[in-house]
C-alpha cells in the first residue's frame, strides 16, 4: 500500500504533463462535440418553424401521350390506389393522375386524368400530392373569394355558400384549415360532402402560409398563434348569421382547430371538430420524424428544448417559445367540450396516429376515431373517397339529429 502511494506521488514531470495534455484534449473534444450538437440541433429546430416551398419527392420518368399515361419513380405514396395530383414545372404546373396501371421495383405507371399533348413538356422533378383539386372552379359549385380580417391583416379565403333545409342560406358553416407547408386548396376535396349536407364552407388562410399576412418573424408557431387567424374567421361567420360552426383541420390544421376549440371566445358557436391526419401532440410528431430521418436522439431532444425555451427562441428569431405543453391536447383532454371526429391512417408516414389513439382513449365520450390502412398522410379521401365521405356524412347527420333534439 505504502509503496504504491509513493510511486504515484513520485510520478515523473513528463508523465504528469502527458496526463494534463490528455485531459485538455478530452475537454476540447467534448467542447467541440457539444458545439456541433448545438449547431445541428438549431438547424433542425429552425427547419421545424420555417415555412418551406413544395419539395420534389418523385421523378417523372416518362409520359406516353397516345396512351395518356405517366410513369413515376415508385414510392410509398406514388403507388397508392386512387386519384392524386402531381406538381411539376414546364408547360403545366399541375396534372391529375388516376389508377395504377402497372408497377415494378422502381417505377409506377398511372393513368393521366389531365390531357397532355405532344407539345407539352414536363419537368422530371415532381411532387406527388393528395390535393387532386387545385382551384375552386374545378368543383363546379358557386363560390366567391373573400378576405377575413385577422389580427395581422386580411387573410384570403374561399366561401362556398350552401342552402339550408328550407332553401334559405345555411346558418351552419364549416371552416377548413389547411396544414403545414400547404394552402387552402388542400381542403377543396372536402367541400362537396359539406355542400351536400347543406353546410357552407369557408376555406381560410393563416399567417405565414404564403397567402395570408406574414408575421414579424415569418415563422410557424405550430398552432400556438395561427389559431387567432382562424378564430377571426369564426367571428366573421357569427357576424354573418352562422348559428353553428364546424372546424375541420388537416395535419397542422388539426392542431390549429384544437387550439381554437380550447381558446376561442366563440366556443359556444362550435358544433364539432373534424381532424384529418392531425398533429395532436407535436412532441410525438417530431420524435417520429427525427427517427424517420435518422436524426440522433440527442439532436432531436435538444431541438425541441430550444424551441420551447427563451434562449432557443431568441436564437431562432421567434417572438416567444413554442409552448409544447399547451399544444399537447392529449394532456389537455379534460378541457375539451366539443364532439370530435378523427380520420387517421395507421401508416400515415408523416404524423403518426399514436396521439389520435390516445385522445380517443382519453375522451371516448367526445372523440370518434376512424382508422384507415395504407392511405398515408392526408390522402384518405384520395385512397377511399366513398368511405371517407360516408364517415363524415354519418357523423354530421348525428350532430344534426342531436342539435334538433
């Protein structure tokens, strides 16, 4: 024992210097690692809140003009049955595609539903879309373009009036709220089912979506501020004679709809909420996407902490931290007061259905969950329009019966 202590105390100056050098090197490496972690985490956090344009996600491999078919690179989305849209560039910016005609390991051939001529030239870089309709005129229903006054200024909207049971203008409205990185055109495919039910549709825009006014920072707040623009639309509906208002939110629009239901001064007007592939708990969504993109867990965790903190929000240029606890509607389930219909696909691929299941379990008295398979994110109408329409129509009929009782 004594000789070992003496040996340690008598270490040579060279050995002591080597130990000190190793400690300094390790500290430096740790510092660089933490700095790199912080840098990557902030990039991830910034991407979450920065509105982005449409990103090509498939390749247009061939167009057969005589047969009116298009061949696309095969992905989980491009191989889906049903009717979809394809954003591209060239002589056409948007074309519609229909049935899958054939597929192999790398490509999918689909029927073209938009006429393409020999003179047309389409870019190979394309984005596959569930919109199908990209302009209100395509519905062949009366509509008008309006402006909804919001806290940031006028927000463009489309209004599709419907007649009530007596033939007079309907006093029941639905406000359609599109998702992240899209516009109000996303919700056009939902208008016919509501119009047939005698419900007028208002398709709204909200801050930083590329159509509505830009906030000072120009960033998304994942529903924490956007709900105010939609709430302004609810108030406008009330002033124009609406007695009942449904909210329908798509993806991030679902998060916005839920915040309106929880915070609006017009909550008494809300008759129910329909959620399509909704973001109900953002932590679940961001964890899933980080795993999908193979982002290391420490990076993803640090990114969420940055978004939810004073220091992080300052570095990211946000007006305030993103309140993930406030946006977690599963945790706030006891506060809900309105009937909710959720439509979600188990293989959504972007917003997992976990929180939808959890909300349905937390509030079975209010929440009905209709689970799809295969349909992917916000493409449930495209994949199975008959079922999608029937589920919403039946749910609306039950609400109407309840209102009349």
